[in-house]
C-alpha cells in the first residue's frame, strides 16, 4: 500500500519503529490548529489561544495517530489480529486501521459506558466488540492476560508504537506555530497522550531548539488517580472517554508534567460541560472528555494560578462531538413540533 498522506509518510524518520513496520494510512493527522480569539477574550484576553482539533482525524479522534502506527507494526510483524481495551475511541480507531490492513480486531469495552458514536464506529468497521461487566481498567487487565496467552497483538498505549504515532501531534503544533506553545492543556485518561506529546516536544526541541511547553493535564474529578495519588476503584464521570482509575502510563505522565514545570488537576463534570458549551459557541463541537483541557485552563485562570497574559496557549481537543450525541440531546428539552404552515412557524422566527 502506498502511504502518501498520513503521519507515517510525513514523520516516519522522526519515529523509532522496527524496519518491518508497514506503510499504512487513512490520511490521519495534519489536523488544524484553530485560533479562538473570542474565547481568549472571555478569559481576560491578552494572550493567543488555539484549539488543536483532533476530532478531524479519520475516525474522529486523536487515537488514529497511535493506531495507524501500532497496526502498521503489528501487521509487518505478521500479526493477524489486534486487540485493545477501550473507553471507545481506541476501539473505533483500532477497528478502522485493522480493516485497512486486512486484520481482525477484537475490542473489549466496559458495558454501558461507551458513547454511541464509538460503539457504532467499531461495529461499522467490522470489529468483534465484547463488553465486560466492569470498568475500562478491568477490560485492560483482561486484555493483558489475553495477549500473554494468545497470538494477538496488543494495541493499547502500553504498546510503545502508539506513543511514537501520537507524538506527531506535538510536531504539527510546533510546525504551525514555529515554536512550542507556552502552555499545552490536555485531557488525561490512560495518560498515553500527554506522555506522547511530551516526547514529541522534547524531540523537536533537541533537534531544532523549538522550546518546551508547560503541560496542564486535566482529569475528571471522579476519575483523577493522578491528582489524588491513588488508584480509583470505581471511576465515574460524564466524560466516559477518560473514565479510568488506573492509568497505564501514569508514571510517565507524572514525570513529563513535572519536567515541564506543569501540573495535573481535576475538574468537576459541570466544568467539563461548560467548556464543551463554550467550544460549541465557537463552532467547535467536541465530546465531553475533549473539553476537559479547556475546563482545566479556565479553572486555573479563574483561580489566579495561571497567568495567560502574553502567552501562547494550545488546548488539545481530542475527539469529535459526533462521538457522543446523547449527551447533548439529553440536555435539551423536547423539540417543538408544528404543522407545516407559516403561522405555526412564525413564533420561532423572531427574537
Ligand atoms: C476523547 O479510547 O482510553 O490519556 O480507550 O478518547 O491517552 O488515555 C480514550 C482516551 C482523551 C485520554 N480524550 O487520553 C480509549 C481511551 C478522548 C479519549 C482521552 C481519551 P489518554
């Protein structure tokens, strides 16, 4: 297959991959870095604020950067099937790239806790979707057992090639701005992505002197093991993507945050929903977990713990709003229903 438009074509030389890694792509990556000046003004102004809109990847989340590489490596190694535990986005992405490579995909998800668009995606791409009675953490423990016993390739972010792919988002931000931002605000679940971004910023900085951002990692209050310093047995949050109590890359994430002179904080679900609404008011609909980075930034600025003035700040929005339509529909009243005549419509036209 001719990989010409995705992150392997663009950044392979910057990734540490075994030579057997195949070419594979769905033209993932090169997502836009969107200026949101009005949002910056809502936060006091005097700084440059951007959204890295990862929802525009082929399956609607940043996971595509990691899965294209993990699947390309597994495929080149001769694997015939891949497996992951997932809160949903990894599942959809693994399913898509496995389909592209002609491999089987098995995805293991927590029962009843996966947003509609993710589940439908995984099924549409032809994955075998298995629900477990338990959390994401239980699903991941089970998948780790499975790969120890069966010839099936693990594509969760424990897989190092996932991070090699995901770090390309940091490259793109630096390529777009000409240097690293001062702050990067990013949601944290299993903690692979924040770890990957730090790898990317560091690598570019070492090669090109492009600087390093301070990292603001953001967890949901009901699923904040890295903030509270202990595992959460029963994580709970409306942001189901980051409903994770035992992050596989927790240690690396904490090290990255510390090295960057940043921090990881927790925000309540209401703050996540407020941030989701603010982004939608800019024309950017993202799924709840995706809005956590902005929610964290808002909280830190309001508390006076982060002075944005004169800074360049990037908020990473990890997944598209279409992934989780339920959350929006549930928060709206029943829609008006009228006869198809102008008199009935008129009250809806003015003010
Ligand atoms: C939209 O799909 O863990 O901290 O199984 O879907 O790298 O885990 C998803 C995570 C943020 C957190 N935003 O990233 C999965 C899964 C969205 C996500 C995260 C996820 P990590």
